[in-house]
């Protein structure tokens, strides 16, 4: 039988992706006792980090997690979460987050852009194939913009950024949430890896801590804390919540469903170009396009799935160009308590996909791809999100119906973001940490009464005078704008 460990903290944070790493860092920097629990391990610095083999080790189900409908989902299970695999792209949140859902993270976005030097890569670094796509799109009347990046040339020695970035960055140019994990630990946060949180302890409608299984069946860990922040990602968090009594979690999800449109060029392909260096957003029709092709090992796999028409086509990987489509998909399907996922495309999603695929095809042909070589790849999900939505199960301050239980990861998006998520996630967690730290601040001492100071009679003081008990402050209302 395994051991039973017990710990206590001011805050317990579950999951060390961008949502959890940021929350843990900010709270630890604020002087709080924080325990950060992560299901995976830290694979950085290992010889296999950033290789195809590595990806099999730190991707959930070796990268082959599928929805019931056969959509492939990719997510990282290690410290830093899926930022180990991300393309390093940054986008500010869409305006609707502030205007429609009253969640204003503008100041945190601005602060993070400065702190992490987020900026587009200089044009000479894009690579020729990427430049050709941007030029071709422009000739057709579509202005593609340089994509701001978490990837910074000055950090990578030597800068070596191509399609393989999605296996894990080996040159160091790409920021990952691991850096915030490191900073949290330096500020005193206790990081425990190999801990799969199973449920939140709730008593009388209030969170009291979490229970986790220690990897390898080594026992159980119980962390007691008055505030719990779930950041186990769009799949992990709803599963934990369902096991904690919130059965509505996981009902419906968004995925920014992704499809690659690829073609064979007469010139050099895109595999050595930094991924997603330029992008195009069509907010009216609900999709985003970016330059990107898969790492090479996935390419023969995709061709095999397409049937035996041209089995040796993968040999032309070096001449392949690609455009990735991200759809603003509607809320559908969901995640059940066993972690099984369903994600259907609605009629509207299919229309969007067709619209975007047509445009991507036209641009690739204009950029020099042979028309009969252009194909649309299988459906993918790299942004599982929207499973515990703001305005539905979460208040604007990210609190669940259980007091002291917050969710700060991609689960909380109220709609598909249809663009890179990480900058928004960092900003949301910074805002949450600021809110929690301000609540914890000791109240200012009441001023000494002086005879000359006339005392104002307010509704509250009147109540006190009558001896009636004071009501607790109302929870943040979802309909009122919440300031930064
Ligand atoms: C190939 C790829 C490319 C991408 N490119 C970009 C990009 O360029 N820009 C961008 O902004 N976004 C990109 N994304 C998306 C982005 O990486 C994710 O949306 C983001 O990382 C989600 O953050 P999160 O904190 O919600 O969850 P995650 O990053 O998934 O982190 C969740 C963490 O929780 C841990 N966990 C899960 N369950 C438990 C549990 N029960 N107990 C304890 N720990 C648990 C996991 O191991 C993980 O570390 C990409 C994603 C992929 C896969």
C-alpha cells in the first residue's frame, strides 16, 4: 500500500501550463505559500527533449488522443504544459472578451508583451516559402500580418526555428511556461511533479484543498488550502470538477478546430521556416490562417491516412508548403468524467472550414504549389477549451459556484478564441492573482476617532447600530464590468 502524505498551503495550483504557472508565480512573488501540483515531469534538458521520441513521451496518449468522432487532440503532459509544443505565437484576446463578457485584461496583456519581449520576427527570418505565401495572399487582396511571437532570436544560440519547434524548442529561442514555473519555485513555491489531482475537497460549498494520486501508485497526497486554482487545461479541469461534484463541467467545448492545407512547391518548402510567422484573421467568417507545416514524421502518417494513392509522396516533404486553418468552432460535444471527449463540427463550422480551405488552396497555388498536389489534412484539436466557461459556470473573477475554487486555464474561455491562447491565459491568471492578493491584504487600521470629526451614518453603520448581523460581501456579479 502507498503512503498518505498531507501538506498545507495558502494556495494550491493544479497544472503548470501557462494558466497554472502564471498563477503560481504571481502568488509566490506576492509572498504566499503556494503548492503547484503537476501530473507530468520536467523533461527539459533530457537528450530526447524536442525530438519525435520526446513528443511520444510527453504528449498525452503519445499524441494519439482521439475524440469519439476521430479528431486528433494534442496536449503536453509535463511542466509547462502544452507550451512545450506550441508555435510560440501571441495574440491579444479578442475584443468580445471585454465588451461582451466584461473581462478586461488589457493592462496585463500590455505588461506581458513588455516583460517577454513579444514581437514579430524580422522578415528575413521568415524563410522564402513563408514570404512567398504572404506575397501571394497580398496579390489576391488578403493582407497577411507578421505574427507577434514569444520566440525571440536573442534567446536562441544559434537561432534554429522550423517545423520541429512543435516537438519542443532545442535552441532556447521560444519562451515556455516552464520559465514561470522556475520563477515561482525561486520565489518559494513548492513544485510537486508526478501528482495527478483527482478531486477538490469541498465542504459546505467551500473549497478546502485537493487530493492527488502520486505517480506509479506510490500513494495519495492531500493538500489543504483555503483557495484552490485549477489549471489542468481544457480537458483536465472539467474532469476534476466533475469528480468534485460539479457535474455541469465539461458540457460543451471549443477546440479552435485545426486543419492543414498543404501543397507541393516547385521551389523550397516551409519545413525550415519558423512556424506561423505570418497570419491572416477573418473575424467576419470566423477563422484564422497561418503559414505552417507539420514536423516530418507526421507527414507520411497523414499521407497513409489519405489512402494508397501516392505512398511515396512524403519524400517531397522538403518542397511542401502549408497553411494552417483555425476555426472559431461553436460549442458542442464535451468531456465526460472519464476524460472521454466528443467534438462534432456543426453545419456552421463545416461552412467555415470549406470557406477557409478554398482560400488557403487559392493562396498556395498562387504561391507556386502545383494545383493537383494541394490537399486538406485531417481535423485536429490543439486548443481544447471552453469546458468551464465564464458567464456559465465561472464568475468574471473565474470563481466556480464553490467558494475559494477558481479555474484559470483554457477551460474558462466563453467562446472559441480562434487565435493563439497563451497571451490571454497569462493575462487572465495575472488578473486573478492580483484579485486574490488584494483580497488577502490586511485591512487598514481604523483611524483613531476624534471628537471633532463628524461621523457619517451609512446604511451599514445603521445596521450595525441595530445589532443585526452584517451580510458577507456579494460575489462578483457576472453582469457588472470587472476592472483590471
Ligand atoms: C502543437 C500546438 C501548437 C500550439 N501553438 C500555439 C501558439 O503558437 N500560440 C498559442 O498561444 N497557443 C498555442 N497552442 C495552444 C496552447 O499551447 C494551449 O492552449 C495552452 O497551453 C493551454 O494552456 P492551459 O494552461 O489551459 O493548459 P495546458 O498547457 O494543457 O496545461 C495543463 C497542465 O496541467 C497538467 N494536468 C492535467 N491534468 C492534471 C491533473 N489531474 N493533475 C495535475 N496536473 C494536471 C498537464 O500535465 C499540463 O501540464 C498550441 C498547442 C499545440 C498542442
